[in-house]
C-alpha cells in the first residue's frame, strides 16, 4: 500500500456503527461494564456475550420489515444494523431504491438506526441518473452464515434434501452483498472476507487500498459474526480454552494468565470510510474545530507458517510483522503510539505471544494496553472491527474502564491518547494491525 504520510490525502472514518453485547450505543467509555449471560449447553452452562433484548427486538423487526430479509442469517442482520448506523452518522445520501429509505417501520425511524436522506452537497440519485459517488462494501466474517448453515444441514440429515436457497444464503459473499443491497449502492464492489479472527481487518485493509487507488469513493467496511450456536460453542469447548467462570464473575480476563478465559460473543461493527484531501480536511477542521475526525492511517498484515493451525509462535512473529507494517504505512515510529487495543482473547499462550511481540516492536516502554473483550467477549470475525470502534471511543473520551481483576492491562490512560494501534489474529498463523489517530 502507498505510504499515507507522503500522499496528499487521508482515509477518514466518517461514521461508525456497532452492535454487540454492550448494545448499539456506547456510553462514556469509562462507564462500560461487562455484559455477559449464561447459556445452557448439554452438561454445562457457559458465559456468552449475546446482544441485549432491545437489540434482539430490533433484529426481529428488521427481519420482518422487508420480505427478502426473513431468510437471512443473523450474521447478515447484525451487519445491516451496524452499516445503517455508520451510514446515518456519516450523513451519506442513499439511492432511493434502498430498503432503508423505503421501509416504513419504527426501527428505521428510531434514534439507533435512522437513515433519513441527509442534507449534504451530494444529491440522491434516481434510476435514470448515475450515482455521483461509488459506494463499495467490504465485510469480514470468520464463520459467515453460521445459524442458517447449521439449520440447513440439520434439515438435510432429517429429510435428505435442502431448499434451493441453501447455497446462496450460506456463501461468504452473501454477507457483503446484502449490506450493499440495503445501502442501495449501484455498481460498487461488494467484497466478503474470511480469515478467521482477523477477517474484519482483511476487509478494512482491502477498503483502504481501494480508496487510496481511486477505485472507489466511499466504503462501508467492517466485520460481523453470530456464532452463539450450540455447535460453535461446543467447538470452542473442545479446544479446551473456554472460561470456567460464570457471567457475573468477569468470565473473560485478558492478560490474567491461567486459567484460559476465552468467552464467545456476537456482534458487528461497520465504518463509513472516505478519502479526503489534506487541504479539504484542514478547511473542515477550521470550520468545525471541536468535532473529532478519525484517520485510518494503515492496516498491516502478518503471516507465519506454523505446524499447529490453532497455535502461534511464542514471540508472535505475525503480530510483529503486522504492527510494523501498519506503522510503516503511516510513516510513523512506535513511540508515537499511545495505546494498543489488544487482540488478547484470554488464552494464556495467545496473550503471552502478543506481549512478546509488543516488546519486540516497542521495547520495554510499552504503550498503554487496553482490551474490550472482557466487556463483550470474543466475536471472532467481528472482533477487530469492534476493537477499532472501541479505539475511536477512547480517542474521543480519553478514558476506558479499569478491569476489576488482576491483569497487565493499563487501568487508566497514562498520557494523552492521540494514536491507537489495534491488533487481531486468528487460526492459521495470520495477524492484522490497524492504526487510527484523531486529527
């Protein structure tokens, strides 16, 4: 990718949307509290990070609001809610064919996901007028349509047949294409990515490259995951990493050592990205000096070929490569990073490898270390996107909640937070890091 420090333009985050166990709207970052519930499984109850009742009602209303949405997987519906929120916050106009503008429902008129035609200099298009900008979509998910896939397979085992819709509704491309449809984009790319738990940053990095290359004017990019099925939870338990703690006992404890405290969660986060010239951004800042503008400075990737497809090297080689590449793209040095939102899922080996990688890149004077997984769980392919959203919240509030358990996480900022690095990693030896700053 092009070094953004030398370019005459920046990639800015115009809008953010998120849905998780914490809900769709984040209060002040320091006021966040863990949001876990117990889930009964055969022979055991485990903690999970499921969305709250209000969001559950929104999902069901969305499913009913538009006939084609009744067949969609929960993963797709979570992405639609987050994408609508991001688009609304960005103030982007929509094509009139968008279901978001056509549907007449309380959900679409409410504060959380409202999508009214925005008052901007870019007019809405019509069917005989090409769009004034190209809106593309890039969404990552580790498992994709988990619930629908398991449902179709169960029906096949019972009846020996599946409906014709089974294949198109369970492909990875099904995720981004529905987000694009809901946004009313006409002709823009719809890209889906799956690279285990770094999937959202694969999607974000692709969007970043397209925008820098001029292949799109605007992007909706992020990650989504709805993995709280009995089968997926059983898979995590089979790995021997699931937390033994109850929902009320802070079940996910990044940086706390043994025992392993991995907790599965569901959610989505989507970002409205746009390329802006430095001159235009300077003029914007002059007219709106108090409004924070987030710059996505770089997305780096790291890979290592390892014998164990569930493990990683002790010194986190892929983490090191990803972090250095994100810094290289931004044209900045490690000492300019004020905080790191860790991948840190609460597994002792994974947490230790990430710390070793951090010491290799930053030396012993580490940035502040923070995590949101102890609040909402590990959302697999959505986790990187939700961590980036958390980083933007930190940049805005200059605060985060202090973990109420023994850990190496930093309890409160030790310096002004102007630039944050976000890490993600997944099975198969892949890692990704994103760098975001406030300008």
